[in-house]
C-alpha cells in the first residue's frame, strides 16, 4: 500500500475475526516497526507476545477497573483521566458501570496481543522537572507502537493502541515478571478486522495548526 493510504486508513480496530495470525506475519510486523525513532536511538522498547490463556484472562479485571472509571467520567461529561480538571466521579458512579464480557474480550482475546514496555533507564525525560504530568518519555515508545499498527494495516490487519493497563502497572509487572525499570506503555490487540474502515473522521489542518503563536493565523489552504 502507499504510505498515505496506510496513514489515512489505519483506524482503531477492536472487533477481529477469529482467523489465526502466523508467526511469520507477526515477526514481519515487528521487524519493520523496529525502525521507529527513539531518543538517542536507544530503542528502549520491549514486546511481550501474550499467548498464555491464563495471563490473557487475568488482564480482564485490570482493564475493567480502569474502563469503568473511564465510562463514568464520560457519562459525567468529563474528558477521562485528564490531569487538569479534577474529576467529580464517585466510587458509586464507578461501581454502577457494567461491562459485558464481549467488551473485555475484544482487548484480551484478539488473535495477537502485544504488551509494549519501555526501559526508563534509557529515556530522556526532558520534562521531569516541570510541575505537570510527564509526556516526553512517550516520544521514545509510541512511534514504535504506532509503527506496529501501520505495519499491521499493511498486512491487511488492524488493531488499537490501548493504555488501560498502565493504571494497574504493579499488577501487570507481577503477572509478566517485568523488571522495575520498565514502564507498561501499551497493549495492542491485533487481528483481521471484521470490517475495514476507509474514511476516518479527523479535524482539518486549520483546526490545529497556527502560524507563530498559539492564537496566530490558522494555517489553511
């Protein structure tokens, strides 16, 4: 596929066919994704291919706890888990959320399940002294994660980048014997989409690009 076609049609595929993905395809995806950029070219990523059914099932409750809170925040009209506006959601609001098994299965029972980690010893966190949540470390892991999804699209597959498990990092580390210096960055469920979308909805360039200042002239053609 042409690069721009891949970029414009790589959507968040959550429903997958039961079709098995062979190891050669998984290897080819990772072999191409590894050319992603990272700070200092340190390539601090690690990938755990989750096949053990017991471990997959153990992820369900961890995802559910985070997703229930997420849904409660959405129902309250909030932007979930943002670090600027405090949440008004209560424990009862969270407890009242119901998640069908089918919803969790789309994350834990995909044909391919990749757990993405990053080694914090090699990440340059330039914003670590600022009085806000750190985001710069992600520059050394999420291009790699996105390359995986782009490569999957090129193979006729689809997936989605989820970060639910980061909120349960201690439990995830115990489950997968992950060293302390690694951060749980993403879980990528991948498979052949039930339906391949080709027209994605995104804001036009003029909505997010300005010239010289934040409130400068909008960049448009």
